[in-house]
């Protein structure tokens, strides 16, 4: 998850990093994989036009991310 966050920040301008990081937080802090998927959709709605590479990066790594929601 840390690597995904850092990778996501590579696509952001410096002025948007705090806001993007704050909007990514509900994804990896979600109580379930289903809620995390909903939060990722919400993130893409907000930032998808300005930073179209972030949400697809999370979706590509989704199979490696969702096992952590079991904890």
C-alpha cells in the first residue's frame, strides 16, 4: 500500500499532493474490500480527469491490495 501511495504521488503536482493523499486514505483504511472499491470509484470521480493514471494503477494492483482487508 505504501508503494502504491508513493507511486500515486508521482503523478500529482506538488500543490495537490496533500489533497490526493487525503482522498486516497479512505481506500486503504476501508473496513472491507467492497468499501475500498467504492472509495476508489469515488476517488476516480474526483481526481480521474486531472490525474487519470492514479486509479488505474490501484486497479492493476488490486489483487495484491485486497488481502490486507482480511486483517
